[in-house]
């Protein structure tokens, strides 16, 4: 943002009012003791001269304070995003600076304030962090800078810039973090762990000469006889598999966790997973639905596919209506012709609610590999972890236990129906989703 002074204002410093109160008490004392009248008069005159000098210092040199706000064009939802305030003192004397930035009202940050002292010609940068919890456009107001001289009787207010907007997108910070971790050959979650590979799905790549360390089981004896030296087959991971992230936007996805809805957690995980899918050489696609089908992006591995997915996720909103899984089955049968992996982000709170949609999920699982991701209620787990000392607490703990058992039964019923089901906490959703995809890929399921 380029610095531009909108206008300059005049304000009285707190020290002015302290001196004024002291002067009132001195005048009262002079009225009681007339001998002090001359001294009080001289002190008030001296204060008046200092006040005029302070005004000259702040306004006699023109506009000598420069400031501007520096931030990214996009913010990452659910992450800490830096905002930098750059200040430069062009006065020939040190000043005290108080910065009030008009932060977007969505953050409800009403006591924002930055204080610093700048020497003559000094330049500094102050950084503060904003943590958005919903996608959309956020509007910053003007940057207000209050400057006072060493006398500090008055303050000069500088107003910089015009209103500036920034778009909050799905968490691209988490996307980059998980991309780095995924390609270290390790998986992640609460800790770092290796996953034992139960089987290997490979595609033939080439025949090459045997070197020490190659698997003897891969020796190609026909090529060895022709070349008169040991030759081995080499294989590579299967690529170009279609991976669709299917996001439920219905009523059940509106539950909040740490001020973010489950839909926002699902969207952040979708972006990170799509990035890993493309980096692994597979095709990433997107499908959203509620009572009707929403956004649909065909699985592809083109270079701009991730941008298309990100822009589509930016505009997704929850719906208060019940999600229609029958419509989802119809849309998948029409748009996804080859066997693909469907990563379905949804939530069921009761076994009865799950059973209403189980026939549709079974039809999806007959033609595709379905990975169903459900959310674990961490607040219920916290209730169970607390000791119960009173009858009311025992009752709440009993209800919480029933919720947990209901969730486990839902997972058990889905797995019994042949649907790969993952139950995870919202904060661990992205890591667990990517772990599951990589594990299924290494085991040859994808």
C-alpha cells in the first residue's frame, strides 16, 4: 500500500490535562496565599510558551511522518497472517508514536494499539497478526498515527491510505506446510511415523542393469540372458488416478469448532489434499452438494487445476437444508465415468440419520473407492475427561458418553458396509486426511 496522507488532525495529549489540573490547583493556592500569585502566573506563562513551541515542532516542519500498512493480497483462513506497519520519522528530533489501525470489524479488535519511540530519521517495522475464521472479503480502514514531540503537550494525527480489502482464502499456509512434510517420505499427525506398506501397486517403467541394493526378486532373466549381465525391472507408482473431494454443505456442516465451521475445516483439508494429489501425479477434482449439486470440477492434473479448486472453494457456503445423497449418486454417475476415489467430507450425529443415507453410500462404494470422513466432537470428549462430583455433572457425562458411543457405532456400521471411514478431530482433519490418502495409495487401493 502506497503511503498517502489524507488529512492531519490536532489532539491534546494526556500530559496537557495533567498540567491543566495542576494549574487549577495552583490558582486555588494563589487565591488562598496571595504571595504565590506571581509565581503561579509565571508558571502558567511558561507553560503557554511550551505549548506554542510544541505546536511549532509538530506543524512547523510540514508532513514529516511516513507510515503505511504492508500485507499480503490474500489471507489464509484459520491461520495467523502477518500485517506489517512501516514507520519513518523525518522530524529532526525524536518523537513518540501511537498507531491505531482500523482492523476489519470481523475481528472485533477494539483495543488495537502500537506504541514506539523513533529517533530523528529512524525507520522501523511493527508486525501484528490476524487470525480469520471465515472466508470472504475483509475491509481495512485508514491507518491512524499519532505523533508527539519530547514536550508531549499536543499530538498530531496523521491519516494514511484509503480503505483496503483483502480476500480470505482456504488455508494455503497449511497446504504448503503439509506439502513439505508429505514429500519427506514420512506421514504426520500428532507425531511423525512411518507407515508399513502392506502391498505395492506399481507400473512398469524400464529395464536397467543390476546394481548393489536392487531387489533380487525383480531380476529379469530373459533380459539377463540376452545382455549377459544381470538386468532388473524397475517400477514406479501408479499415476493419473482420479481423486474427487466431495464436500457436504448441508445443515450438519454448520457446527462450530474454535469459531470455525466444519465446512471451513473440510475446505482447508480439501485444498491441502488436492495439492498433494497433484504433486503425486494423480488427478484432483471437486464436487460440492447440499439439497442439490453445487460446484463441480472434473478431475484433472493440469497446471492450473489447483487454482481452479482454490477459487471454487473460496465461494462455498453452508446451507440450512438437509443434504440429498441421492442427488450426489446421480451426479457422480453422470460426471465420474471411471473408477475413482471419492473423499467425502460429511457428518452424522445419529445412527438413524446415517442409515437414511446408507443405501446411497453403498451405491457409491460399488463403483468407486469411498473414503468417508466424519468429525469427532472434541467438546464432548472434554466433558468426559472432567471428573463428575455432582448429580448434574454425572448426568451431563452420561449424555456425553452416549454421544461418543453413537459416533463409534456409526463408524462401525459404515465400515461393515464396506466404506472406508475416518473419524477425526477438526484440528487434525487435514493431517489425517492426507495420511489416509497416502496410506491407501501405498497399499495399492488407489
